[in-house]
């Protein structure tokens, strides 16, 4: 599957693209913050939480995202973990980003 989809170099490029897109939204969005220092961020498991002033919205966002067809793992320090392994599509990450934007617009 990896070879059919461009090999290791293509997988690495896609992983960086997915992660960059999602980290950019996490940083932009007033509701969320990342849990890892920039130099320690993973391309595969992107963890984030609600900013302290919006912590009470965590369950609401989880329900909202689930209704949008998204599924999360719990983050290692609470919050959310977006798993962006090789089979994850750019479109899947874009759907998560859009749900974050839509939820922000409601709050």
C-alpha cells in the first residue's frame, strides 16, 4: 500500500502536510490549544485540549464532532487525540478542521 501510494517519501510529505494543517488550526482557534511543545509535536498523534476558559465545552465539542462523523481517541493528558496515520486522508483532516471552525463560530 505504501509503495502504491508513492513510497516512504510520499508518506512523510503527506504526514507533514496533515499535521501542519491541523496544528495551524489548533493555534488559530480560540477554543483549543496543543498539548505538546512545537519542537516535540507528532505528525501521527496530534493532541489538543480546550483552552482553560472553554474547558466546559469539551463534551459539547466531542458530541458535535461525533455528529459530524468524526471519531477521537482521548489525549494522553485529556482532551482529544487526532490519529493521522498514513491511511488518513487530507480530506479527513480538513473535515476535522472544518468542524473546529464551525464549533468555534457557535461559541
